């Protein structure tokens, strides 16, 4: 990953680690420490978890409240905040939420502006398609575009998990705490895997323009059955989910390779042309690609010059 002047990168050993970043800056008015981790799940949870995402920011003398514009992504997450919480304001609807120590959210359909605390530690479980439904039994359309207290779904055990995360001596121990929690939840109640879940994983990895007919056939369902089960497990329509997956691929590519022009990114990510990309950006973020890219540059991780995002 790329870093700006004055940053130091340290690789922290971690079993099953996808990538890690630890950076510090000597600017007394800004963040002092940033950690971005992604951990792969153990073999017992690979059917349920796509990745574990860990973010740790420490701001010292700054009085500024850092905001991260969080666009729609093709994911359902359970997030723990062992230290300071975050406050959320939805950009289009104006809905506000926050001050929750554990949050469950389904598919988002608009940008949410997230304001982080000075000692911000986030541990996020990013579920595989359909996995959150299999664990909770809650239809995903009931939690679409929501930011909900996880205790409503997992009782008070989430408080115990947060306490253990806060007391963990290192990040690897946090992964163990989370995995034990998930294994207990799955043992208590778990619904069957559906072939559609595998098809939906394909959409994330390769968000090309598959037709609903093709997706339904691959899922061994009629079109009507497919659309009903898809909404139940993913919270939105197949067409919308594919649009979000394609958008995220373009969004992340621009962050990683800012020298690329938008047309190149559009064609690489499966858009018909540049205007197709613009249409999706405006639909999902209310901004043009360039406008939202510039807005994203204000995210906390940009303080360190990091090109990737969480």
C-alpha cells in the first residue's frame, strides 16, 4: 500500500492475514496511529464469513471530527466498537443513528456519513452472501438500509464480546474472541445453505452483466422464486445488488489506481461506457464519479496517505 511522507509501515505477523497496515504520523494536530487489517476466517467459518475487518484510529490533539462517506457496498455486517462509537447520518434521507457498541446492518442503498471517535476501534464481520440470514433467520429486506442495535438479534452476549475485545492483548486474540462467538451462534441456530448463496458470491467477484434468467437457472429456481429468495437473503433485487457490486469494484479501483481515467475503469468493471458509470454513481451516491472520489479523500485513512479503504 502507498503512504505519504512521514509515515512508517510495519507488518504485523498474523495467522491467515489478508493484509495489514500499521502507520503513524508525527503531525500533532491529526491522527497518530492507524491500523487496517483484514483477516481470513478459520476453516470452520469459511461458509459464513468473507473477511474480518479491523480498523483502529487514534487521534490525539485534534479537535476535528473526521467523517468517512461510506457508499453502498454488497455486504451485510456485524460490527463491534470496543472503544469509541461512531455516529452516522444518511446523506440522502437525513436519518441519524449512532452511539451503539454493536451494530448490525444489511444492504445499504445510500451513502452514510460516519463520524468516528478519537480512539476508534472497529471489528467488523463481513458475512458471505446469505450467511447473515442463515445465522439469524431474519429476512434481509427487514434490515436493508438500517443501522441496528445488535443486541436485538444476539441478546446481551454482544456486550460480553465487546468487553473481551477491549481487554484483548493483541489483534489476533480479537479474532479468536469473534470466532468463538460466531461458532456459538451457529451451533444454537443455523439455516441451510442455498445454491443461490454461491451464485451471489460470484456476483461480488465478477460483477458483469449476468441476466436474472441466467442467475435463476444457475440457482435451480424459477425467476419468480429466485427474486423472492434473493430478496429474503440479500435484502434487495438481483439487479440492484449487481449494480452495487459493480460500483464498488470501480470505486476501489480508482482509490488504488488514481492515475487511471474513468473510462478505463468503467470498461474494466463491466460498464457499457463512461455514461453508464456516471448513471450508477449518481444513483448510489448522488454525485459524479469525480465528485465522490474527491469527497472520499477526506476519509480518516487518507490522513495517512493510504490508497485502499474500508
